[in-house]
C-alpha cells in the first residue's frame, strides 16, 4: 500500500497561513496582497509533501522563507512559480 499517495497534496500551492485566514473574510483584498507579497520572501523553497505537518511549514515561514508545497511525486527538475 502506498500511503504517501494518500496523504500527499494533489496540486502545487504556496503556503501562507495569513492569506488563507484573511481569504475567508476579504477575498478581493487578499488577492491584491498576495500579488504584492511575492517579493517579500527573497528565498523560496519547495516543500515536498510526504505527509508534511503544518507546523514545519509555519516554522519555515517564521524564518523568512517563501514556501511552495509540491506533491511527493514532483520531479526535482520540474519548474514551477
């Protein structure tokens, strides 16, 4: 049984808890702030989701990294934005 396939995300996404929380309240404003925020994190990393915990993502953001979560099956040579 392949448990990683069951727990891994299906899509690539940027992890930002602040934007996710505000998106429920002010969706149009969040889109504008998300576009401006892209340059706020000079070092971007890819976090492969083999069942990654949100606290790990939160700690990476606290250290100043921009975090993009990718499925466990993503190739290391694949390019994403």
